[in-house]
């Protein structure tokens, strides 16, 4: 069965620092999508970034980028120049026959 | 704004009651997904509809049911409510079926409180 593992339940970093959130997954498929969703205190689920498995180039959205290592089944999220508004729960997700979410990493950006 | 709407935003009801949560997907999206998120928990997939038909079931209780109408909006019905059903219920929509390299867009959620 496909699984998504986020090994960091909680992290704290200072504002303006760079932080990396880890995610590993397990699948036998070759073609799939991976996602990072952000859930701020408002609890809205917001799509942060998406990676297509057949693309070797890592996806980037402004201050957010991923390090996608297909062979290692690793999909980490890097947040550069972190801001107070980045404080949120971050979920890694994998699209196979259904969307599977990790348990999340709670990220605190400290002033 | 994701384009997915959910009503109501908040719902407070008593144990044993029945409620209906409503979701309108983004324009053009055929798939609707329902998720439950209890306090400080991850997302639990409940059920998926595609173009009016049920396509996948997750950990959905028998007391819960859903449907997708011809205009593609969906309703999640929760009956014989228990205290433990208090949660945030999300609807998400996407263009295609899961597994077809799909992106799900989430609505703002309905916060259900069962007293």
C-alpha cells in the first residue's frame, strides 16, 4: 500500500531563515503527482507546490521549492526567507489511485 | 480563493441529529472528494464522486452518506450524530479521477460541533 511519511511532527525557525520539511513516500508506480499543502491557523487547505514524477526538474513557486529524489522516494519542501505568515501545518500528499496525505509537520516561524 | 465553496461554514447541533453539508466544485471539475479532519489530526479521506458516480470510499461510517448531483454539487449527510463526529469537513474538487495526475483544490471547510 502507498504511504506518505513526514518524520518531523513539529519545527521552529527564526524569521528570514531557510527551513526544509521532509517527506518520503512508498509506491511501485512510475508516474504520479506529489503535493505540498499548507494549512494555516484559519485551517484552509492551500496548495503550495506540485511536482510531476516524470519531470526531473524540481518545482519552484517563489520562496517555495522542492527537492524531488525519485529513486529515493523523497520529496522535501524548502522555504526560503521564511515569513511569519508561513506558520502553518504542512501536509505532503501523493496522488495514486487516491490522494494519500502524510500526518503533517507543524511549522512555527518565530519573530 | 480556490473556487470550491462549502456551506455552511459552521454548524452546531446535538447528538442524534442529522445534518447535510454542501459543496460546489470549481467550474469544470468533475470529481468531488470529502475529508474529515478532527482537532490536530490529519486528513481522513471519506468518499469520492466523479461525474455523479461514487468512485472511491475511504473510512466513511455507515451513518454517513454522500451524493453528487447532475449540476456536480455534492452533499455529505451525517446522521445519528455522536460527539466524536465533531470535526472540520473538507470538500475538494479536481478535473479528473485520482490516479490521473490530478490536483485537488480544497474548499474552506465546514466546522461541525456536536453537543
